[in-house]
C-alpha cells in the first residue's frame, strides 16, 4: 500500500455520503431495495428542500440516480426502511469504522456518531472487491453498475464522493473507490483501490469553503485489490 500522510489516514471522520456504499449494499441484501431501478417518489412535505439542495434532488429517484446524485432524502428513507437492528448487524459484521449509529437512524452518517478512517475505508473497499463481505453476486453486480463514475475504453472508475463537516468551519472531502483496467491482465482485470481526502476551511459557517493550506491535511493512498 502507498500512503501519503499516515497520521491523517488513521484518523476517523464522519463518512457522510461515502456511507451510501454500505447503505446501498445493505438495502439490496435485506430486500428493502430490489434493483438498481428501485424508485421512491419525492414528497416535498416529508423531505423539505434545504437551501443548498440541487435541482436533481427535487424529483422522484431510483437507487441509481440517488447514488450518483448523492440524494440524502432518498437514502434516509432507505435507512429507515432497513431499520437500526439490521444496519447494526451489517456494520458490526463488516467492522465498518466506529459502528455507532446514534442518534438517529436516518442521519447517523451525516450528523451522528459514526466515524471511519481513510485506511478503514480502503479496507472496506478491498474486502468488498475481494468478495469478503458475504454479500450476493446479484448485489455485487448491481453495485458495479451504479458506482460507475467514469467509463472509457481502457478503464472504469467506480466510487463515491462526499463532503462532511469536521467542525463548523472545516469540511472534509472524500473520494472512496477503485479503478479497473478494461484491458486487464491474463486471467483477470487490474484493480487499484484507494481513498483521497482533503480538508477545507471557511471564515465562518456561511462562507464558501476555500482551500486550507495545511500540509498535513490532504492524504491519498492506493492498494492493489
């Protein structure tokens, strides 16, 4: 494994929208979502738009569109449908970070107590791609499709981006995922997984984030899957 900034890589942070990876897997494994096209209608009386909401959130969603557009209200509904007990069983089994789902089942990965380090994110992705999460082949196939961020003739980039609050004036950016060579090696594809993180700082919580020029903040590392 190649790691830049080991101390940072071992520090746990809020997973924010990168939790949509395990959230989606759990939904598929429990049958709460039955396909990539599993749809939930947007109800503006239940999911009241925030001022930061993009237009793409204010419409009906499928599992695919909600994952790719990082639609929070959809995944909050999914998590409530799965329920705390089944979520806890999965995160415990996978050793997913701190494993704490407090205080609310619909927001613990955004504003709650769940924390995970960049190294733990890499470990989770590695075990997922190596078939060590004990999930069905069908779930893996669906995940392979909805996680695609970029597709070319030579590679696939699969993963999830996110931002999450570290303090009221500091935010963390995540990129968790992996690359697959489409040319491949004899007998299989080349896979390179990794996590990139960076931190930004705003003058106050209402200001746009600007780069925090702190040499210990960014980290990036890769591992052969």
